């Protein structure tokens, strides 16, 4: 499953250097995954892409529902 985006907004005024570095590393890793997928022909479009996205959203919602408050 793809890594979901953070639900937390980034406040660039208060983000610490350590937090910024971690966020940028996470973002870089997601971009590298996407570049690798594209380079290897793992690209969806149209109805296939919509079905994949719906499945990803359902999995993410299920995972959130299982988390304790």
C-alpha cells in the first residue's frame, strides 16, 4: 500500500530543523517511489486509477478506524 500523506498541516514558522529534515526525507522517499514506478511502467489511468485510489482510501480509512483514540 502507498504511504498515506500526513493529516497534519506543516507550520513553516514553527517547524523545527529536525522535523523539517524528517518531513523532507519522507517526501523525497515518496517522490523516488513514484519515479521508480513510472520508470518501470507501473502507471494507471482512467477507471483503473480510480479503482486503485478507492481501494487505497478504503484501506487507509480501515487502518485509522483500528487505531486507538
